[in-house]
């Protein structure tokens, strides 16, 4: 069993409508899950957004809460809909309309980790899949909703920053098209999940510290941005993807020599993003 569905780190005083969340940085795996897997624990970890929780853990110092999933992505994926069930993995799930994420083995209970490596020897039961969703997915999303409601009650608006990391190689296709390799990718579902002025300010915060930023390519945002991004209701959701090469050794899954320097740089960005939550002018664009 995993000890907790999520961990919420709250500020001493909530000064911002921004809510930071990391759905994929958990690294605590149930022993029986690892034992049943085709992979060793190190290989399973390849699907984590490793250390993203540490990169953003000073957000509460700037007056914004930080929500961390307790369940690792390979066990249950918080950035998928609970009905994205994979019939190739889960017994008793009927074939569904084509869903590219499920078809590629990346449903709410993933069949694969990075580079298409299978997690399981066979199938799991539908009751096991539902147990994971009920114990970990639902409490995490209930807490996201609660935090956004608190922001609305206190400030009249809410901004969800969904924090992720991306493999360095995931950006190769962008580079082949002749543009600079992005270090940060912001996903707002092509404008559907966040007001343009909000996204502009988040992009400017990263650019101000010298980072190369792209929007929606190759990652436009998944379930979280789709489910919570409601600009017309003054609720904005932006997915942030950070190139892992900036701060970690991807093969070893260890912080690299630049980790602490990058974390200090990111602290400046967090301060600017958090300031969006108490800058009324920045929220005028709806």
C-alpha cells in the first residue's frame, strides 16, 4: 500500500490564487506491485517526473499551496480521466471508442512506462484498477477542486499550475523543424484552458531567467488542463513541462551537478507566477 493519496504543503498565509500541483513526481511503489512487474524498480521509475516536487517545493514560501500526488504514475496516472481504462490490460473492460492514449498503453492505469516497456506480465482485474482510482486518483482530484474553490472564495479567481518534466529526447522532433530547442513547454490546450494574458505572463517569467519557451508543442496539456481550465469562469490551468536535462541525469534518475543552480533559477519563476494570483490587472483578459 501507498501511505497517502497526496500531500498538501500549505503556505503560512495564502497570498495568491495560484495552486501548484505535481501529479507525477511520487516515487513510493507498493512492494507487491514491483514484485508482480516485468520491470525492476529503477526501470519503473522512468515514467516519473522525478524531483519536480523538489523543484517547486518553495511555492508555499510565496503564498501558494503545493499539491503532490502520493501514487506514482506507473501505478495510477493522475493526468488521465478515470474512464480511460485499457482493455488490453484490465480484465472485463469492453472495447471503447478509439483513444490514442489508451491505445498506446497510457491510460489511467498505464500498461507501459517510457520507451514502450511493458509493466505487467498479464492483465489486472477491474476491481484492482477501480481500487487504485478510488484510493488515490479521486482523493487527489477532490483536493485539486477544493484548492481551486478556496482560491475562488478568497480571490475571485484561480490559476492551476500543473508541473511536469519531459525527456530531453522528446524535443528532438521540434529541433528537426528548424527551431530552437525549447527548455520549457507551456500547455494551455491552444488557448482553451487559460486566458492569453495569464499564459503570456507565465512565459515571460521563464524567459526573464534565460529559458527558451515553446507553447503546446509537443505537449498541449492532458486531462488536468482539460478538466480544470475554465477561463470564462476565471479559472485557468497551465501545464508546465521542464526539460529533464536541465537538472537531472535521466539514465541514473539522479539530480545532476546543475540541480541546485536550476532550482534557484526556478525560484525566481515561481515568485513571478505566484504574483499573478494577486495582480488583478493580469486577470482582466477573459
